[in-house]
C-alpha cells in the first residue's frame, strides 16, 4: 500500500498537508498533544523549549488574520525563531518562482514552512522539494484544504461536545469554495461522527459531495433540526466566477443564521465560524455574539492546536 506522503516510515506526521487520508490515531494524537499545550497557554510564562533553535518561516501568499498570527504565537510559545516573509515586498513580485523562493529560504536554515497559497496543491509541491529535515504545514491552499483549521474545529467540538460518535454537525453556506468545510468533513468522518450535514443553495454545494459521507440539505430549517453544532461558512466571493447568488440579502434570508433558525437545533447547540465573519450575510450579530457562539474560543484553541502540529512535525524523524 502507498504511504501517505505526510507520514514518515514510522507513521509520524512529517508534514501536515491535508486531513484527508490521515489515520484516526494521528488526529487523536494531535488533539491530545494540543490538550497538553492548553496548560502552557494559561501559564504566566507561556513558553516551552520544544522548538528552541528551530526556524519557522511563515509564507502567506493570501491575506490572513487568525491563521498567520496564531501560527506566529504558537511558534514563539514553542521558543522557535519566527520569520514572517512579507510576500508583497519579496522577490516573488520580480518573478521568482515559488520553489526558488523556498530553496533560498531553505538555504537560510529553515526548519518549518507554514504556507498559505491561493493555488490548491502549492504546499504539496513545496513538500515534494524540501530537504528531509524540513517540514511543511499547510495554512490553507485554494479551495482544497485548511488542515489546522479543521483540527482546531475538531478540538472545539471535542471540548464542548466530548464524543464525536454521538454528534450531528451542520456545515452551512458556501461549501463549494470552502477548504475549511472539506477539512472538517474529512476529520469528522474519520473520527466517527455519524451525521454530518451540509446546507446551502445548489450553486454552492459541490457536485457529488455525498461521496464524502455527508447529507445535503437545501432547506436550512430542515437541515438544522436537532444539530449539536452549526458551523457557518463565509461566502468566498474572491473564489466565485460569475454570479452564483442573487444577492447577499437573499442569501441571508435563506441561509443566514438567525436566532429563530438556531432555535431548531439542539437546545445546547454550539455555533462555530472559522472567520473572517460577515455579519448580516451568513450570520446575525445576535447569534455571533450570543450564548451559543464559541467563535472566539475557536481562535484561542487554534494556538494550542498549531503548537501541537509544529511540535509533532519537528519531532518526526526523516
Ligand atoms: N480561519 C482563517 O483561516 O482565518 P484567516 O483567513 O484570518 O487566517
């Protein structure tokens, strides 16, 4: 059987490129390792020496607030040196190729590359070309995958709901363009979640998504019934070619999460959103800031989860 390119011969995480295809034990190890870092993030001195002397290069070719910042915080809490490449001011703007940029950073003794790129597959390409002791962590590639977001979503679900095997989770909105949705679906199905629903208009649901083990709902009120968690997605206008929706107002009417729609979910349902959030487009402020919302705890958990991922890949032998 062909080995997953993210794992070394001992089954350890060498790179993190996608949740798809990762064994359940690896996902559980990430979540358990993140548990051990939650304590660190709550201490007065929020540092451990696990990555002392290592260099983490943040290469963000697309905008980011949460992911870039929490990777930087996570790397610093692991005592790594962090280099944030300013892409706009880098030699990419003079025509240097992605692999040449990475080769030059590698010559500066990089240990971990954290990569966000608009093209699906860019982190995979880099991982094929780095040296054996170097590691690549995908921070979101095109519409393909956002594995650390998926892992922090799983961490949040486990924190509030404990047992994946008893959950009904609804993922709502622009599933078609969402790397977050894809990563979370793979994570939930691998961890045994029995009911994963995707809810959205036909134009924003990928053809054949049922093959991933999800149930599709066009009617949001039907799809929300009895859900333990509702994951709202942003409309990814930057990835839409042509008009897939009549208007943002029309979308909000049918697929925006309001208090009256949320009342159809389980009474103790949690509301998640990866951010950035568009209030009044996919979610009403009364819900985003309401008692069911765990949107900001998701961000905080992201630090421990990214510490877990970087410490695991750095600890994997080539
Ligand atoms: N969730 C997420 O990826 O947010 P950013 O684009 O701000 O990193």
